[in-house]
């Protein structure tokens, strides 16, 4: 009998948590970098996005990750390694320092994480 009560309690908790509060998905358009952008290693640059029409509640933390050839660079796609993290998405920009351990190439992109991850167009990073 106690086991049945235990499972009934667990089922009630799970069902209450399953009634999710509707979440808005906000995918702000990345303004910079764009396909004409050239970043220089070691330089401090702004990542900017359109911060109009945000949802009432932003449900996830924020981060800017770096990708090469549309593949996440592991070192720059994890907590503590992001180009930036835990900033206010409502500001519409965040300053980042371009890593110095990259190869010069024209197939980099960033991913802006918040309510939804969205990727910039490919751009150039040079030494």
C-alpha cells in the first residue's frame, strides 16, 4: 500500500511539472557579425542583435559561442569557454575578445544562445 501511495505521489508531481508554462521562443536576428565582417585576433568587438520584441520572460541563460565551417569549436562552445556568457540579452549587444589561437579563415560564425540558439552568417577572422 505504501509503495502505491509513493508512486501516486511521484505521478502527481510529474504531472504538475508536465503542465508547462508556455514559453516564448525568441530568435533575435544577429546584426553583427555579418558576411562582410572581418575580426582580427586579439581585438575586442561587439556582437549585436535585434533586441526588439523580446518575450516577457527569457527562460535560458545567455552565451556567444564560436563555430568554424558551421561546426561548433568545442573549446568555445561550453561554459567557461564561450566568447561571452551570462549577459543581458535585452541590451542588444555584448563585447567579446577574438581568440588568438585560431587560424585565419573566412568560415567562422557565432551562435547566440538565449531562448533559442541562432547562428550568424559566416565571416572572416584574421591574424
